[in-house]
C-alpha cells in the first residue's frame, strides 16, 4: 500500500479531513463553555448549576456541522480507500480527493461562520461529485463479479 501513490494521496487528504473534524469537535466544546450550554446535567452542575443544562443555537450549529461531516466524510473514507485499489490515474485520483477535501472545508467554514446561502449548499454539492464518480467507478469495476 505505501508504494501506491494514489493511496498515499488518499491518506493525506483523509488525514486532513479527520483533523478538521477534530477541530470542529473542539470548537463545539469551546462554544459550549463560552455559552454555558451543557448537554449533561453533571457538566452543568460542574460549571455553575442545572440552569446551564440547556440547548444553545450556536452549539447546535456546531453539532450540525460535525454531524454533517460524519455523514459525508465517513463514506468518503470507504469510497476513497476502495477507489485507491482500482489503480486509477494518480492525477485524476488527486483531483477527486482535493475537490472533496476543499468542498468539505468550505462547507464547514460556511456553516460555522453563517455565510450567506448558497455557499454551504454549493460546497456540499461540489464535494459530492468526486464521491459519486468514485462510487460509479467502483461499481463498474465490481459489476462483473456480482
């Protein structure tokens, strides 16, 4: 695998995306602390009292961004790994991985900074294109064997 340049490119972009997800999780925690909006009563008690066991719109926005990452990045990890095994063109594969990665980063920035529509939707849609492409190529490669 380590001699497979496509897989190494996939590993690079996947790692960036996982780190981005960690950053969003940290941001969520920081917003919780700043807004004093805790999801568990024991956390609220530790940070001022049960009145802080509550939801906050800014915390929920962070959580939705993180959930959206999980709904999209996890499938990308599967698709990209399998696609890497199909011996695609390294340049084409890098373009797939790059577009997805940039799309997800822009999507998160648009979500967290409340950028004007349709920025987030466009970023989401653009990031889906390489996933559909990889999925189609995987299906075409696997179809003779089903």
